[in-house]
């Protein structure tokens, strides 16, 4: 880990590379920030037009501006990337480096199944996949309304453990706990990371909920 980057601590294959930027590298929605990131990568990232959905694209063949919230790559040198500033970025890697992927999981995408869709799109056995949970708004900072909790419980009643009541009609949501549950239900049991709260660490992370601003970090992964 450096001031500008967080490098996943996970037992991915040596050919897999991944990172998450911090605010020290700059806003990834700006040209200056993207140029600084590009200097650290083997190729231009395959950016997505994120819409809080569940669509997953093959980064090697994606077009600029394509609407999706996850991408995968099987060829070396293709950089899958998403932007986030409170939503949960999740990196995926086949343990033999046959495929990598990244997903942008805000509550809507997480609830709707973006992680499950990403696992399916990778086309490898779930038992061979490792996942790493990047910085996101933490369970002590993320207050949501009753409608969000209801949406999750409609899909999985046992997700109730990820919510903590704060005041009438409001709850704290643990995105990490929901993600781990969804991954395990899909057969991905080797899950790493989690626990870095964007909202409570203003020195390192942008946070939409905290600042009501549009700056973003990036999460990227590729095969060398």
C-alpha cells in the first residue's frame, strides 16, 4: 500500500495485478487523474458508464461509454476498471489467472445481483474464483431507509443480519456483510479485503455521502 494506491492483499496468481486508487492520485473523473492512473497500467482502462445495474461486459470487446457495472477479461493486458466513492468495488480472479473481473456494487447493484452476474460471466467454476472487497462506505456510516432494507430482504431474508436499526425507519447497512453472503451463496468462499470505510477516512478516500461531490477512485484489475 502507498499513499496513492491500495494493492490487494490476497493469494491471487502471480500474473494477476490489481489496485484501488486513493484521493492522493486524484479524481478519476478528471483527465489529470486518469493520466496519472494510466501511467501505472499496461493499457488504457476499459471504463464503463456505470448505471447501478447488473450488466457485465467483456472488456476486450467493450465500446467506450457502454452501460454496465462490471467487466471481465481473459487476455493479458486488458484492464478492467470501475469508479467508486462509497459504492463497493469488488475484484475477482481465477486462481489460475484464466480470467479476472471487477464489479461496481452500490446497494442497487448488489441487491439486484451484480456480483452473481459477474461470477457467471467469468465462465469458470466459482470454486476457482477469489474475490477482494475494496474500500466502501462502512457499516457505522451507511444509514439507509426502510425501502432499501425491504429490497434486500425480499431477495434473502437472512440478510437481516447485515442491518442495524438506528432510528424509526432507518438502518445501518453493512455492504461488506451482504457481499460476502452473496459471494458465498454463489460458491465463492475465498474472499479477502473489506473494512476500509470511505466515509470515515477523508484523508485517503473520496466519499459521495460525506462530501456530496463527484470525485471518484478507481479499482482496476488485469492479467500480465
